C-alpha cells in the first residue's frame, strides 16, 4: 500500500478553478472533464513506453547495496564529498541535500554527525573552483564525477583539474581512492578513464536522462555518503508510483496537477511559479525548474511541426519572495500559475518570546511559533492571490527535515517527474530530448578545438563583429 | 570624470535588433528613434524628482565615516555578522558579499582575512534559524536588524528570538554590544527599541525604498564589516550617475538598456532573463529580480487606470543554466529577452591540464583556461540564440572579484536602479510603491493578532474551506 494517510503528500487544486477565485480568472470544471480522454490516452502511452525514470523506484536493490557497501568501506576516509557534474548531474544532489540535511551542515560539525561535507560547484567559474580547491584538504576528499558520455566539457574540465591536483597532493598511486565515476555502463570517455584509473563505478541507465536521474546513482551516491536514507527515498517514490497507476486524474495527483498546468498554459498563464514555504525546499524548486523547462520547451511536436511551445518555470521562495515577487504576482499581468508547497510540520519549532509588551506593532508576535508565522503567511498570500483571481495550487507535505522524511520527499520528486512526462504527452512533444542545446555546445566544441567541429568553429569566427555603435 | 575606459562597464545591444538576428525577431531601429522624446521627458522627470536612490552615491561621506568608525571600534569583537532583514533589507547584502568576497568565505578562515562570517537568513523558516543559532557562538556575534518601520513581522520575529537568546548567553547588561539597528532616523518601533536598548543606529533615508537601498546603510554596514571597499562602491555608482546625466539614450547605458527592455515587452517578450556568466554575480541577479518585479509590476498607471502591467524578471546563471534553461530559451515561445552579464577578467585563472591525450572527446580541453571555457560558452550561447532570432544583450564588466573592483560593481548596481526608474516612467506607473503586498500582509497581521487588523482576521477566517474533492 501507499503509506498511511498522514504520511502522504496531497495536492490542493481548489484555487485553480473559477468558482474559488474572485473575478474572471481560473479554469472551469468542464475544461478538466474534457481532458479526461486525452489523459487516459497519455496514461496508456506512458504505461506502455515506461520511460526509464519510472523503473528507478523499483529496480535498484542491487544498486543501493553497492552504494551502501562503498560508503561502509570508505566513509571514514573522507571529510569532503565533491560532485563534479552540471545540470541534471548536479541539481538533484543539491536538492536532496538541502531538503533532507540540516541547514549549515557544511559549516557545523555537530550537524553532520560524522558525515562528509558536500560540495557541488556546478559551474566552470574559475574563481569558484579555485577557492573550493583552496578550501579542501584533498587527502580527505572524494570527487564523484558524473557524466553519461564523458563529453560534458564543464564536468570533464573540472575533473582534469581535480585529477591533477589530487595526484600532486596524494601521489599518483593513490589517486584511485579519491574518485568515483558515475557514467554509462558500456560506453563513453568517462567509462574509459574510470577503467584505466580503476575508479569505483556506478551506472547511469541508458534510458534515464539527466533531469530524470535524481533517483539513480546520479543523486543517490552523494546522498548516501551524507547520511540520507536513500532506501526511504526510493520507497517514497514507489509509493507515489503506485498511487499514480490510477488513470483517473481525480485520483492521481501527478496527472491532476499536470493537466491543470497544461490547461492554464492554454489560458495564457505560461509561467509556472514553484514557491515552497520552506527554505529547505528552495533547491527542489531549482531542480524542478530544469525538469519542467528542458522537458517541455520544444520547437517541434512529435509530428515534426513547428510549435515553439513550453511553459516557463520560475523558482520562488516563501516567505522571502513576498518581499520581492508578490507585488508582481498580485498586480502584474495574469500570466502565471503559483504552485505553493506547504510543509505542515517543519521538524523544528522556535517560540517568539514576549518582549516589548508596550509596543503595539511588535508585541502581538510574542507567544507565536515561527512555523505558525511562516504557514500563516502562506495562507494569507494564497487568499490574497485568490481574491485577485490569480490561479494557485498547493502541494501539501506532511513533514520535512530529518532523514526519516526521505520517504515524503521521494513522493514529491516522483510526482513532479511523472507530471512532467504527462505534460509532455499532452503538449504532444518529446519530453526526453533537448535538441536546442546542441548548437551552443557545438560552437563551444569548435572554439575549444575538439576534433570534428571545425565547421562550427569556422561559423563562430565568421559571425558578424558587434557594431561599436551599439555598445554604450 | 567617469573613470578610465577599461574600468567602465559597457552595454552591448547589437542582438536586440532585427538586423543582427536571424528571422523575424528583434526590434527595428526606428522603434528606438520613436522613443527618443519619451525618454527625454522621462529624463526631465527623473532629474526633477530625483528619487532618493539617486542621491546615495553623493551624500554619504558622513555615513561612511560613521560606519568605518564602528567597524574600527568593534571589528575584533565579532566572528559572525548576521543581517536580520527580508527582501530589500537582505538581497543587497547578499549580492555585495557574493560578488566581492571570495566564494567559501564563511567556511575558510584564510579567505576571510580576519573579517567576520556573514549570515543573512532572509526567511522565517524555523529549521533554518534554529540551526543558525546553534551554529553561532553568540558571544562573538552581532546582529544588524534592518527595517524602516520596525513592523516587518519576519524581521521583528527573528529579532525577538535573537534578543532573548543573546541575553541568555551574554547577560542582559551586555546585549547592547550584539545589535545594530538600521531604521528610520525619526519614527517607528525599531527606532524606539534601539533607543531603549542603546544600540548603535544607522538611518534609512525616508525616500529610499527597500529595493533601492543597497547603497545606503542597509547594504553598506555588513559590507564594510566584511572588508568590502564601500567607498569604491559608492564612487563606482557616482561614476555611473554622471555618465547617465546624458539624456540621449545612445550615450546612456541605463536608458538604452531600459528602453529596449520596454520595447521588447510590448513586442510580447515579457520575461527579462538576467544571466551572468560568473557564479559570483548570481545574487546580483536575485537582487535585480526584486528591483525589476516590485517596481514595475503594477495594477494601475499613474492616472489610476487599470493596466496590470509588468515584465517578469528571471534569474539564470551561465554556464550552469545552459544545462537547464537554454533548451526552453532556444526552442520555446519567443517571449523572453536574455540579458547576459560577461566578465572579461575573472580575477583567478585555472589552467586545464593536458591529460588523457589519446581520448578525442576529452583531450582538446587541455591547455585552455577555465575562464576561456566559461566566456566561450557565453559567446556560443549568444550566437546560438541570435541565430534563432532570440533577442539578447550583454552587460560587459571589465573585472570582478577582489575588493578593488567594488568600483565596477557600483556602476552596475546604479545602472540597474536607474534603468528601473526609467522603465517606470515609460510604463507610466509608480516604480516606488508596492500596494499589492498589503493585502497578504494585513491578513497575516490579523491572524497573528495585531491590534487594528480585526477585520482582516475575520475575513481570513470567513474564507471558504477548501473543498475536499479538490484535494487529491
């Protein structure tokens, strides 16, 4: 079964509908009813194709065992765990860490309980990587290099630098202990390197793309080393997968949420804001940003017709962004859907003390809990948006923070993945490719001198020089 | 004069124009020409009104002296500097710190050269604040509480908690040494508290709103304590202010960039992506996100007519987001303008070593510098977007990172502020208020029990209960 009621996440879509919004905004119930057949068809297609991510919650007992074994053998060797990966090979790692481990984990030894610090540079900024290496004791550091093909220029560049520095520091013969390779099981440059250097290896399944890989070794290895309950995470995902075997969208949170997003897009609400009221979920919103944008932003549909379609995901954070973005969401064009995430139990409580009882504008705060203020602000913002006719929904998470809640996060991640796949079906595009990134990548290869990209190199250097009159 | 040529930031708008883009995308030169009068009028209005932020680069010699004096007296007392503020009282602090101090500054003592760590919790998440207090040695910590009115519920709640904890830790009689108040000079609850507790005080000018306050004590105090050259920052802003006295938009980077954004909005490109190719500028993009959204997202124009206008700012990061958002920017709807920031000299260099020379897909990287890869990726992405007809521009910064470059950052911040004010004039809205945030705030006050908000409290509790059928 899918876990007890109070351990389940829920999706509240009341405020997506005109009947619950002031004014003319919002969807009509008939619009959803009319989608039923399409959703059922999408369900059949997904059930038949079973894209790779759908297998991850179920088929990884051996993978988990291997990860736990490596952690067992090595955990006392490392104070620092560095993920060298970019995009889908980085965002999942960051999201798991900030959602499930305590804030200030890296800085505060007491909060780490013996686990290594986690670093995910996720960029080729020279200042950032230089200062990172200056901060780490390389003797006590392991790098997990993540790239399916081993051709990702950013990841491989950082790897080459790290490989040299580690060799200088610990001696060439000991390099093996400081790297893990997460890559294809059967092809590619990183696999070649890993074999040559005798690095421990984990496989990225062929049919799991970067943005759908958080529940594969891509996300699981760093999580396990940092003490996160990866089995719980997978169980949570499996719970959600089972709940989502239901083809009726009113029984299926992923389908319901995905369908409403799709309908809203066609009403002109082309931006999907994800706004968790939990600082710990900010990086889940960032992870989702890739998932939603890269899966659904497509030039052509599956018949090869030009469509240039795709909602724009926006990452926001409550209560912080009430003081930054809510003005726009309330009063600007009605072109967004706000998807809140609310956490019922935050795992820590802080009482606001009763000080300055003579000061009217301050004294009312005393005696409340901070979590009460945070969740009140969410509900107040929700009500304010609804009273302006602005569509919004809420994903409700029973609890967060602390490893025991990995199971709840697993539900959320899988739900958002499946929702994205469903939306891909409804938009009638391929949600699993990313042809639009090739051109820029190929120019970079050309300029950097990679064999076979001479034409792109020429094209790059033949581009028009910028006109100085247009530089001010 | 406005600083030497190679110390100036520049704005390259070539790729905003149809002549430089493939296909039908982009602006026509005539459109800009037709804006000339409007921009000149806006220039006259701004020169007459002189909104508060325009004075900040010039009138703060005494403020800077007072900040430096406090720093001088107290710098050995603190290992930790905590900013308690939210929105405009937090984002500027974060932006200055990450742009001008080294990455991993908090974690690595060597990189701090004796300055305190900086923490900006910027939220009322109980987990985050609890773990922060557990991480700090309160004996060695100072809190700068920032709120003009002292009624900001989030900031005051954190202050009350911190005030009690500090008193418990260091004794009531020593509390004074652990707080600074940055607030109105003449009214409000925080001023009252600061007087009662005898905290050092810095004034937020009446006519400087939160999102325009980074160059006031709101941003300067924490920056100074963390070793940032605040005089250089203000000089840079003054350099840009002088450059922008020019009413001709082809001579004025703020007006040119602002006008093109405005035109693009009316062409249907309602999202402004700011995408720095420097990890250190990611939080400048976040600061800008508030500036642009809260200033320009307005329900009514200055004649009180309903307009619901406002571009949506989006924060992106190169090269990272090439692996997350570029697919959408290349192939999705043509509804964005991409504003890159390019840094010519990153301040650190890292050479990629020549390893694995027999591996074709990897060996070409060796011998290049990491900064070369990063900037090549920017230019490759720019070319790819242009070849798809997607409007883009580039703000070019000569150098970054290290305190000596505060002067360059100061130019950028002032330019973006002025650009926002100009856009406010063009959109014909009040860029300096935020009426849309009041409703949610008032519901929160009501629920929390603040005097005078009983009606909003009633309204909140009278709202319709969510229909269970719409919760899945």
